[in-house]
């Protein structure tokens, strides 16, 4: 248990050491997204299920920030440790694969949730400025559930990809060619109700749609998909990626690049 | 008797390779001894260390640490081992003391300040404890790696080329520290390229070549068995000498090469030259380097000792 707590503490300390990259950058990007899409373009958009476009955008951006940061936290931690040689320390020390996976994934949850919280606070300020009211969380338990599960899933994906990757390029490629398109097409900026039925069907094959809409339900009380379905798909995704992370640690190399 | 390390018939073949990197290696490290694993580059030394630490899974054979198979209960065996890897770490996020605190935590030690400060002082790093790794010199990084390996007070220390690129003074300090650890009961498995150091430091050595251990034994015994003694005798005048050990004569200087086991007095008597004609005798003993070169140049596998 001390091994797990140490790795978890190390993960938190690590991202706090580079706070500009981990916290300030997401703050600036969410500020810009909300300013351009939410405030400027949002005034020309119709309300959706009774909520303004600005409000609709906030949980999407929260989940987008969480997904990116959760993935980045675990993957960059492992890749930089591979590069520096620190990762060998973990393999030769008496810590189990499960301790490593849980500690790193929970580190991802903390960083991702922190970024989501910043996005929520910035969005709430915009809401107050534009509409004269703060954004109240409709279903806090649901919101927390989707934040934690999404953070764990993308922390575990980060672990798996980092163990599979043999260069920094491969890590960037996963982020640019898989993660980013799925996030953008997962309903962050638009409701899938506005899409052609064919593309609605295609969108429903994107697992990120369920995480984004799950959080949207938690924050706003509205969603494009059934929340129960979203919760079940999220948990299935969690179980799958937990298994994948375990295989990655068992089969992957801890040796330095 | 339970030994700190027993390796039996260890085989390691890497993926996509048709050759075994380690071919049925067997040796043991006894309690409170320094055992040197010597061999040319690519002989398989680091692969053996990786198998002990579970960084690499053996293809065949067993590795036991204090009687426990490393593949069966690695949580137990890892707690007994401290490892200093060949390449220096380059961790950029944390300072020296933080690195040692995290390292302690990996070994289940929550409060280890006293031990950390002891090691920092012992390895002359205390004043640098708030520096990050990139601010340390090469020698300091090496010492930090040794401190990391010792935070949990291991009973078996694995040193993989720990002094590569380290200056002579620092090397001497490190070896004194290793001797001190041995006197406290720690067993040490050392790989090094510096054979003169291995000769001074190691109680026993194993010589590995092309993935096979070709010789294991007490350091002094290996030197004695595989080297010759060079003797130079300066006579007062040129004398007729009939000896199978005579190699060269330059003026009044006679050069001999004699087996280590031959007593010097007996050899001089056999020369049949009056001792009053002997002006000077110089003896050059064989060393581990000579023994090492002789052993690795032999092609016919295991050399019994």
C-alpha cells in the first residue's frame, strides 16, 4: 500500500512541478474556446434542450480537457521515465503491476479533474457575465462518476500506449490521429441531434460520446444518449482498458530507451 | 545453507534472436562476500543482472535469492536486492532528497529520513540534497544511484559497472564503502571492466564469455592457476644457465618465467649458480588481467578449477 501511495504522490508532485504545462495551459485554452465558441458564436446558435450553447459547451470542454490531461499525465510520466531510466526502478522494486496502474491512473484522474474544474469555473464566470447566473451542477454524483471513470480510462489508455510506444512520435501520433478526432466527433461542440441519421448512428459508435454526454447530464441534466447506457458503456470501457493496461505492464518493457 | 544468490543453468534468448545471450550459466554468491562477474562487452553480464531483478524473464533455468525463486515470489526477492544500473539516471523533475524519499516508498518505507541522511552524508551528497539530477556531476549521479540502491538496506547489492567513467579518487572511495558494506554482512555482485579493481576487491570472481561462465573461483586462486611469475636476475658476470624457464638474456640480465606454484628458493637452487654472483632479483607476479585474457582466449568451454 505504501508503494501505491508513493507512486500516486509522485505523480501528483510531478505534474505540480510543471504547473504551467499542466494547469495554466488548459486554463488559457478553455478560456479561448469559451470566448470564441461559447460567447461569440454561441449567440448565433439556438438553445438545445432548453440550455444555451455556452452552457452546452462547458461540460463538453470539461470532458475534453479531462481526457487529454488524463492521457497525457500517465503516458508522459511513463515515457519520460523510460527516457531517464527511472522506470527500471519501478520494475526492480517490490511494487505490483496493479499498484502501478491504480496509482498512475488516479494521478490522471486528479490532474484531469483539476483541469475540468478549472474549465467549469471559467465557464461559470462566462455564464455569469453573459446570463447573470452561475452554472449549477444538476447531478453532482453523476458528474463525479463520469469524471472519475473517464479519468481512469484515459489514464489506463495512457499507460498502455506509453508501454507500446518506442518513440515520442508514436505517442504524439496516437494523440493526434485517434484521441483528438474521437473527442471532436464525440459531441463536444455540437449535439448529434443536428446530424444526419446516418452520422448519428456512426457517432453512437464513438465511445467518447457516452462519456461526454454522461458528464453533460451530470452538469446540465441534458444528454443526447441514455445516461444508464452511458454509465454501462463507461464501466465496460474501464474494465477493458484496465485489462489492457495489465497486459501492457506484463508484456511491455521497463528498460530505458 | 541458504545463499544470497544461486543461479542454476540460466538461459536467456531474446525475441527475434537465434542465439542465446546467456547459455546455461550457473554460479552462486555467498554471504558477506564480494563476487565479481567479469567478461568482455556483450558477454551477458547485464542480462544476468536483469534476470535477477526480473527486468528480463529467463528462457530457462532458475535464479534464487535467499532461497526463493525470483519468478515465483518476486515481491520477496526484490526486497532483498539493491540495484545500481549501468547507465546513470537523468530524472529531471525531483531533487536528490525527493528521489531517495520516493525510492524508500517503493520499498514500503514511509519514514526513512534517518537512513537517507546517513547515505547522503556517507556518499558526500548531503550538501547537494536539494539539487536536481541535471545539476549534479557525473560522479555525484553515480553516488546517487548507489544511495538509491541502499535506501532499504538490502542484503544483496548488485553493482552493474558502477564505476564506468568515474575518476580514480571517487572509485577508491566507492570501493571502500563497498568493503564496509561487506563487513556489515551485505553480499555484493559486481560487474566491472576494471580488472585491477576486481582483483583488489572481489573475494571470488566468475569469468563469462559469449554467454557462458568459463571459470569460477577465488580471485587469488584463479590468478595463481592461470598466470606465470616473471623473474629477472642480475648476475655479477655472464654465467652459463641451463633452465627450462629461461626466456631471454640481455648482457648480465637473465629473464625467466616460472609457474606460480614453484618455490623461488628451489628455482634459484636449480640454476646451479653460486648465490654470491647474484646482484639483484626482481619478481613480477601475474595478475587477474593476465588470467582473464588467458581464460577468455581458451575456446574449449568450461575451465575446471
